[in-house]
C-alpha cells in the first residue's frame, strides 16, 4: 500500500469532497490539521476503502492528511493529542510517510500501553525502525497479551535465538502455572529451535 | 432489560463492577469528567484524565461488551482553583473527539463567581461544538442552585432540549420539567434518590425527558442501581416498554443529539480485527 494507492481508492468514497477540502486547508495552514484529523473518521466513515482492504475510509483519510504535513513533529503531536483511533491511524500511516526515524518514539509509546490494538499496530512494517531489543519485547508482549503473531511484520526474518530464549522462559513459567502458550507462539518456538539444531544451508 | 447508564464514573470502578453491570443488562455508559476526590493542581492532570476517558476507559469497557462514551469539562469544584483555569483552553481540542458526546459536568458547586464564569464559557463551547450539555446541580442549597442553573442555561442560548440537569429530586424536578431541559436522577444507596422514590417520580411526571443514572464513583455508590430501578418500575406495574424508554431510549435520544453516539455491538475480546485479546497475561 502506498499513498497513491490510497488516493486512487479514495476516488470512490462519498466523503471525497470533504477530504479534498480538508487537504487543501492543511496545505494552506498546517495548524488546521488537529481538528480535521479528529473529525475525519465521522466525516468519512468506517467502511472499508475497497473490497477486502484493511483500510477504512476514515483511517485512509487520516493518513492522507498526515502526508500533507512536512514537519515530523506535527505528526508526533497529532499522535499524542489523539484518541485511540487517531493514534492507530498514525501508527498505520507511519510506513507510508517520509518521516525517517522520527516515528520510533511513537512505537515505544504504543508498546508501553495495555491496549492490544496499539501494541499490534506498533509491530507493522514501520517496526523495521525498532532496535532488536525493543522488537523482541514487543513480540513477547503479543504472546503475553494473546495478540496473534500474524500482526508482526517479517516475524520469521527477525526472530533470533534471543527471542527463542525469551519465549522458552515464558513457556516454562506457563507450564509451571499449568497454563498454555498460544499455538502460534509454540509454532514459532518450534521453527526457531529446529532452525538452530539443524545445520543451516549455505 | 437493556440499560444505558447516562452518568457513571467508571474510572473509579473495578472490573468486577463491569462484569456485574454487563450481567445485569448494562450495554452502554457515559462517563462525565468530574472531580476525583483528590483536587488536581494543573491542567496537565486534566489532559491525562481526558485522554483516559477517550482512550483507555472505552477500551476497558469493551472487554466486557459495554460501549463507553464521555462528556468532558472543567467541573465546578475545580473551576474555583485558579491553577486549573487553563483547562478551559484545553477543552476545544478534546471536544472534537469522536467519543465525546456532551460538555459536562458543568454547573454549580458553591455558586461562586468563578463557577459562573466557567459555566457560561462551557455552555458557549457546547453551542460552538454542537454538543449537548450535562449540568450538575449543587448538593448544598439545591433548589436555589437549580433555579440559578436554569437562568444561566436560558441566557446562554443553548436549546433546553440539548441540556440535561442532573441529580434532581422531588423538590427540584418540576422546575426542570417546566424549563424544557432533560431531568436527570442519580440513584444512590443512601443519599440522592432511591429506586422506590424514583418510581414515584415517574408515576407523577411520566417517562418523557427522564434520565436515570447510578452516578457511581469513588464514594458510597452502586453501579447496579439502574438495574434495581428498572426492576422496581416493573414491580410497580410499568411495562417493559416504559422501562426500555427510561433506561435505554431516553439516554440514546439525549446523547444521540451529538451525532457521535456509536452503539454498534461490542463483542467482548473483539477489539481488533480477527483476534481475541487481553486474557490477563501470565
């Protein structure tokens, strides 16, 4: 998904005139972004952008509003001043924006919460900017909170022996308490253990 | 029996309360911003509180299948502390949020000039942001406070049908009925109103523009007294439809005037696509 894909899909959305006007207002005055960003979801709706898309009109509209902001600090501020849906919209938009590493503190913020939606959203494609320690903590937190590991972008590429050790420790605690690990975590642990115990192909 | 509690401070309540409320039929709540018992000393404390009312608390409620919306305001008690005046400058940003369905609780505590000013300013914000207003009436000198409240509401230019005047009793109900504002009643274990007295009020005044809430908070209060009032109404011979009007359709109509009430079903554990959640960890 790119910003141009979102723009193209938006042609069919009934709220497009509202969005066009909002984008023009933000272009003319970046200070106008706050209220427009807050209102976008009720103006544009929560219907999927296209058949099968994970993007709703409201969230896509919010991403396009963010794309009008040249200064990353403004995006950071909109996240901090947002409700849960606005914060989720910022996290979803991060990989589409030319923001460099400036969004990394937002991932740390989301990973500190106890809201499974925010934790999951922090482990999408933009999590490539997270260092390994923070990323591993995020993955184990998913297991801990019952978030399916399918939300984690490039899980198998980044999973390493340290993550395997952390998951093994969690599995030991769970076993001691007579409680189960989620199936997807056991499967990951299994893949990591097999990968380490068999000779790697050159 | 489906119940919409139009005034309850869930921030102060436990997960056991959420569970019992859901089991009793409570499917939606509105949490007004108010005092936390311990006075706050700066606007930042309010920003964190407001963020919680539009972020964490709706998420927590959803775990139990309960829809949570908020009303935000600088409450009358803390309006008297000059260190908290900056909250009025924070409010416009928050009044644009989807989860905010009214300005409140505003009104009077001790009827001071600072309360006059905050009350009028926030009624003006309700008009500007096209939101209803939830108005607290004072516990001391209530009848005089209610009369003065209605005068300020009338002066503000907000439509009476977009204002709920809360914590009424036998002495103050008629004043508010005649004003055209909605009549709110808080059912408490000992103070305010009780279920049997609420039944008598509805016998005398009917079901129109009546809102019944538990106003449960950090004090001696009970989040199930809406349920108890519904049962008392049925026992007194009111129909299931009467009870549904008072305990569900009336609050939906009042807060629905915001255009922001979202009552689409919440499934416990369905707070992000295709997953269950928050089993409590290890």
